[in-house]
C-alpha cells in the first residue's frame, strides 16, 4: 500500500533556470501542497525556500509540512573539484540534517553551472565512482540517505551510464521512472533488478516522443516541459502502475515523490488553477491503482523534526 506520497516544488514550476516561467510565491505553493494533503516536500530550487534550517522548518511546519530532502547537483568526475564537492556535501548535509530531512538526492552534473554533457575518460569515471561512495559515507554520517538521481543532461543520463554506476559503486538510488525511460533504461527492469539499491522514488511520467528533441539537442528541457514532456501520472509512456507494484511488493517503506516538472507560461494562474490541478490528477491516479488505498499520509513525521 502506498501511504507515503510527497510533493516537490518543481511540480509547481519552481526552477532555478532563468526564464523558466512564472514562479509562484512560496506561500501559495506550500498552501496548495497542504490542501492536497501532503505532509512532506523536497526543498526545490536553491533559494526558493529559506536556507536557514530553523527558518525553513518554521515555514514548512506552519503549513503542516516537513522537509523530506532535496536535489543536490555535484561535480563528481573532476579531481580538481574534489575539495569543492566535499565542501558542498558538508554544507548541504548540515542544512538537511538540521531541518530534519532524510534524503540527499545526488545529481552528477558536468559543471556547477550545468554545462552541456561531455564524454568522460576512464579516469574520470573512476573518480566519479570513488566520489559517489565517499558521498554515501559523508551523508550517512549526518544521518541522511544518499539517493543517486539519473537525470537528462547530467553525467548519469544514458542506460550504459546508469549501469556503470550501478556496477561500480555501492550508492543508493532515486528510482526516477521518467528520467530512466528517457535515457533508454527500462524503468520496470531497473525496479525489478535493483530493488535493493532503491532508497527513494520519484514518480514521473513522460511522453517519450516529446523528449527526443531534447536528446538530440534541438530543444531545451524547458521547451520540452512546456510542450508537455512530463505529463500527469498514468497519461504517458511509463508503466507507473507496474513501477509502483514492484516497490509495494518489495516491501519498500520509503517515500514516493510526485515529481511532475512544470513550466508556467503566460500570466500567473488564478488561485485553484495551474499546476495544482495536474498534481491533483496524479494523486487521483495513484489512489485508483489496484495496489490501491494509496493515500497521502497526513500525520507522519518519522525522521523529521
């Protein structure tokens, strides 16, 4: 039974990329999360919510929410960035711990400012493996759980890259159903074969045809998102029902984040309109699954302050 469903600001179109679209104010986003019944959220774009752990906790708690964790871009393949990467891990892990989070969601970016992907040398791959295992230990010392995130336009995007990291590290994973599919890795096979490595789940559906221009470099992620690449759960090419059933059958006790990247075009949507309607539709889909009785847990603060 799915009883731990969480939110993420990106589902409301909150993103650090310049000109991503209308950015809803935090008060509105957090209010809509609470009205849908969520009790947990990921942190979202850096600077959107307070960086100070006490302030962040107070803001979230005022809406009945707790911090689940967050997405952390790190440069893991470049030896010259080792010190900066370790410093970033400590800084973010300290904030997450002090705010009561659980998950440290690692994204292996090419550079700190998300430069285009490049082919890694074997030496760079070896350094990345070493760094992922180091991050596993570092965040574990803070009481956090690392969950490596396969993601388009990062170092760990394609199926062979995902497999390399699976085979050469002991790091835990974010089971992001949409990004796996876009990168060419069957998310159902991933779930069945690597359940023991999955620490965290991002439920993301995708219209695969709309991802192709991004993969060929003919379109930006934002343009594809605005075109509807990441759709409501159950409306795309990911077998969300099978992915959920795999995790339920495995006894997974972690959290399922509805991560439905949005980019709001035009004017500020009226209250009660906009991305909240898509998140509500995805919640309705999850509650309809035969694994069923899926619901948002409204009073679970385990592992959070």
